[in-house]
């Protein structure tokens, strides 16, 4: 099995959760270092011990910064600081040169990180959750994305097309997880990018296969449905998103 595909399929949920927490740490420290970590983790090859090691120490640095910042915010954060210490110990124990056990350890560590840092989310919930959707709605959207990704994986389509839309949908999946804390900004931006890439990919309908047309329709239907549920704000980043129903109609008429 392809290493990247196997790693992504096995760890998609864990990756989404750890990105959510790392982004939280980045917000807490006003640091952009977590953005670097995002790319390293999301594109990680479980046999690449060098990248695993780099990601490991990037994460440790971000968490240490978050811990230092929490120490200055409130005496009530002593519990969170203790949990961060526990997470740091766990991350430090990962052996990035042990390829056989690294993926398993990494997944366990990601899960422990999320469980341990759940209380830090409380510090930001009042600020970021004013537009929060119910867990049920978020889970329904995440399930739809899972189904779309599986459809694309199983479709007999050109590999570049497949990889492009799997990657974009996985980004959207991560944004859905982060929505629980930060509101819909991440979702807006990712969907806007997704729509732009669909437009570029479908510029010449003559070279699009029937299965590719079907995948595009499914994605556009999901985008339109998501737009109706979340009710994106009216700003420049949502122009492409808000045009989803129109684009869907156009594609249904042109791509037959």
C-alpha cells in the first residue's frame, strides 16, 4: 500500500485533532511556528525519520511556548500547565528512528495530546464559539467529507485529479474540526480555495472524464449544502463559495 495513503487514512482524525490543538497553542503564543508544523505533519511519511524528528521538536517548541504563556495568564492554569508537561514528556519519548513503532506511538501521542489539552479549549470557547454549530451538524458534515474522500479514492480517475481533491477535502476536514473552537473563518477560506481549484480544473470540459464530472458534482453539492448550513459571512473570501449553486448549474448544463 502507498505509504502516504496508508498514513493519511490511518491518521486523518488524529491529525485533524492535533492541528486543532497546535493552532490553539499558536494563538496562545501569537506564534506562527505551528503553521510550519501543520505542513510537516500533514505531509509526513511514516518511514521518514528525519521529518518525524523535525515535526516532533517543532511541536515541543510550540507547546513549551504555550505553557509559558499560560503561566502568565492566570493562576487557574496550573492544571493545564501540568497537562502540558505530561504531553511534553510523551512527545519527548517518541523514538523517531524506530520506523516499526513510530506511527503507532505517534497516533497514541496525538490522541493523548487532545485528551490532555481539552481544558485549554475552555479558555477560548467564549471568544471563538459564538458562531458554533452543534456537534451533530459538524459530525454530519465530517461524515459527508469522509464519503466524498472514499468516493474519490475508489474512482477510476487521473491520479493528479484524485490527489488534488483528496488533499483539498482533507484540508476542509481539518477546518471542520477547528471550527469547534475558532468559528467558520477556516472553513470559508478552504472552501474558497477548493472552489477556485474546481473552476481551474473544469475550464476545459472536453478533457474531463465521466467519473471526474461525477466527483466534481458531488463536491459542488457538498459545498452548496455547507454554505446553506453555515451561512457564511458576506466578504471577499466567500465569493467563490456563494457562487457554488450557480457553478453547479453551469456544470450540469455543460459537462454531460
